[in-house]
């Protein structure tokens, strides 16, 4: 792997670049919170060869949203369900917008 390969990975939202300690620090939360949302299956951190949890930027955004909801009084399980639904809605909207840009695959036949 070249240095260029390593740097390009840092731009990848799905690359697990952050340790649990660093992720918790960045989010202003505890490692226990990250474990809890992992147990609730909101995010599944990747594991390093040594078995340590590693988080991507995408996972940190998801965790940050869950933390907002929990800080607002939502139970962690409810926060995880809400964040999952929000993420699904965002993906559906992205797909819908893409379909609108590209048009129908098979236009209706003329009569």
C-alpha cells in the first residue's frame, strides 16, 4: 500500500479510521455509550486485527445523531430506532431523486 492509498482512505466515509477512545472523545460521550448503541445494533464497528473497535466517519455521524436524541430525553433504544428510520428515509429519498434524474427505465408504449 502506498502513502497515496492511505490518504485516499481518509476521504472514505466507510473506512474505520477511529478507535473507540478517539470516537468517544470526538462525540463528547463515553465509550459505554458507543458500546450501548453497538449492542442496540445501531452501528457495528469493525474490529482491528487485535480485536479493538474501529469506527468510520459515517458511523460517527449516526452515533452523534443518537446522542442528540438521548441528550434530549429519548431512551437509547428509541433513539436507535429513530436514527435507523431517518437513515432509511434519507437513502430512499436519494434513490428517488436518482430515479427522477435518470427518468423511467422503460417508458410506457405509445398507443
